[in-house]
């Protein structure tokens, strides 16, 4: 069976379109399968359980109406899924914040609507999985923005956990984009969190600072500018997400 799998994966490699998508752990690329364009996500040897988990999450998203690529086929440690055309949330925000603060009204509206859409997506995902399962690794590269709609991608770290971790992770990811910790990034996170808490009929804003700080400390281990992220994490633990103190290099006073 393993030999058959390698032959099939090689066939998908030969039919690939373009280079690999960004991924630290897996080989992810676009290919053609049975006449349609798909995304191929090949896990390393011994990681078939993660492939099965991802495929299962994609199936549940499809059944529950949560926007995510439709699953196409599971093969050993390889997942084939629908190709969704769109920009990652990280790339979209980088393009809007490239020159500093956003001043164009259309871009401001795009920021606000996108923040709301991410908050709504997280709420729908958590509801679909019973309120006790996270999507995991909710960084800004794992959301696709397709017009006015947001899709979630990359579910290998989905697990039973506190759903607020997902909200904290996406907030930490946005806040630590360069330039880090600007007022506009806090505003984006405020809109996202407010939308999420409204959609889930909950208010855990007093806990969100700690959840975001936890994520900042985790992601700092992959960054060369970890010191600034760790300083901000300490500040959030002291004052909450929307009131960072001067020791972190910025001051915000914004409530959800």
C-alpha cells in the first residue's frame, strides 16, 4: 500500500501547478486530479493520523456549512482538497498596512469587514464542533479572504481545548505583524473580538489578554524580534489586551 501511495503522490507532483505554498511542516502545492484543480497536502512519514484528522475536520466543516476547502480524497498521509482562490489574511493585511496607517475609506471599510468576517468564522466553527474544539494554529496565514467571505485552512492542530485560544492566536498574529502593535492592529482585534463574542452570545474580553499573551509567547519562539513580543505579552497579562502599558512601547485604551 505504501508503494502505491508513493506512485500516486509522484503523479500529483508531475501534474503540479506552480511552487509550494508556505508551510513549515508539510509539502503543500496545487495540482490536477481527475480533471480538477486541487490542493495537495502531503504530511511526512508517520504523520498519517494528522492527515486523517484534517480530512475529518474538512468533512465536518462541509457538513456544517463552515467555509473551508471541500475535502476531495484522503490517501495515506496525503489530503486532497478543493482549491480556493483568495489571499491569506496575512497577505491582505500586509498590503493594506504596507505604507503605515490606512487612510483610504475603502481600505478602512475592508479592514473592519474582514475583522468581523474572521470573528464570525471562528464563532461558526466553534459552534459546529460543540464549543469545545479549537481549529488550532489560528495565525493570519491560515485564513483565506475571498471577496467578502473568509475561509479557514490548515486544521492539523485542531483539538479539544479552550476556544478562546483561537481568538487569542489570531489577535497575536495580527498584532505582531510589522509594524507591530499599532493602534490600527488593536482596532482590528477589537472588532474581531467584539463580533466573536456577539455571535457566541458570550463576553470573555477580560480573559482575552491572557489568551493573546499565551499565543505571543508561543509564536515568539519562531521570531527574531521575540523580545518585543514577550514584552507585550507581559503587558497584556498586567493590563489586558486593549490597555497595553508604556513598558511595551505603546498605549491603547480601547474596550470591546
